[in-house]
C-alpha cells in the first residue's frame, strides 16, 4: 500500500485508533511508518495489561507530541492469519470461563453478575467484568479461579452505564443505545441539561435503561444553551403584540414560545415578536440555581 505524507512530520507522532471488542472502547496507539493497516483490520498492540488485539477504527494520522498527556503504547504488528485463529480460540475460551465464574458466584453466594470475560492476547491474564450494587469481597473467589485457570485473574467491577454498553438494548427512541452504538467515553449529564431542553423533569423521561440520565441529553445541549440566551425563562413576564403575559413554554431551536396573555389565553409568538427584562431573567436563574443547591444539600443529609 502506498504511503501518503503531508508536510513535515519529522517530529510528529503517527497515531492510529483501535477498537477493543470485549470492553467496546477505542484507544489511540503509536504506529510506525512501516505499518499501514486498513480500516477493519486487526493489530497486535502493547497495553498495560500485556499484548492485546484491536480493530482498526480510523486511519493513521500525525499529531504533535505536545498534544499527548501520557506516552502512547505502540502497535507491534498487523495481525496475521495465525493471530486471528488464536484470537478466535481465546474468545471461545472466554465464554467457557464465564460459565465457570457464574458457577463459582453461586457457590460463594456473592451478590454479583457476570457481564463480560476476556483473555489478553498473550494469555497471561483472564479478566472478568461484573456488576454489583454492593462492594463485593471476592478474595476467595479469585483464589479458586486462579487455581482453576493457572494464570493471573482480574475481577473488575463496572458501573451501570458500562453494563448497559456491554449488554446493549434499544432506547425509548427505538434505536440501539447510544453507548452501545458509538459513545466511547461517558460525559457528565445534569438535570439542568434536561430542564434547558424542556424535557420533563421526571425519572421516566430523563433516565435511560441504565437508570442514569440519558446520554443524549448532552448531544444538543450546547445548541440549546446558546439559543437559550435569547429567550426569557418559563414563568417570566414578557411583552407581546397581544399584551403582557407570562411564558408557558419555549421552543428555542424553532425560535418560538407560548405565552399566557390574560383574557386571551395561551398564544404562540415568534421570539422576535416579544421583549423581556434580561435582569429579571438573571434573577430567576440565580433563584433556580439556589434551589438546586438546597435540594442537593437535603439529599446529602438524608
């Protein structure tokens, strides 16, 4: 395959992004100029856990060394046919190992659920991913598993979001879960994001199947936050062509809002048709922020 070089990359680092099936996450690795894997091809890489195999997710590109916070691990080689056969065998062994774990969980009567199992490519470590609502003392379990498999055992507890990502399902939108489909790293999602997007502040409306706030609330929040600057708050007094009234609801992306005008009822107006006191809006926002703080303090005390 012909290599393509753009500009002077003498001091740049060549990086490639790889996808790891077991944990369903992507990571960057340093790759030398002699290797040119194509999308979908597999590579053997060095990791903190040993040798592992990842699938090429993006083409190699050059980045500046000062943009990297920690040194990147390196791609060892493009996977050979023999490597692929070994990888397939390890996945079969991992499935068998997961059944062993499930039986041992029952034996020790532990409150934990097996989610995923994987061997490192060099077969020096066996990793079990599990979920639990409690802190689990699995020391005896690890000893027994180590005596069975004769290698290093790692039991890793994952959160409810990672559990949903690994298992997969469909959201209320009818599409595969975003975490399963494309999210690589979970970003912070807040109730304020839901409120600013006029989402009903109720657990059933805001929560995903993991029980946490829906990740999709974060996707369009920046656009909503930017447009919200030009809109009054719900409940705020505004002046409309039909007279003064109070805001009932807003649709910031489509530039209109509903206002309850006395003796005329709820009416729809374009944002350009109304005026409002911006200082009053700031006071309302500060009061809302104060209420959120007080609510969080009450929950902490409980």
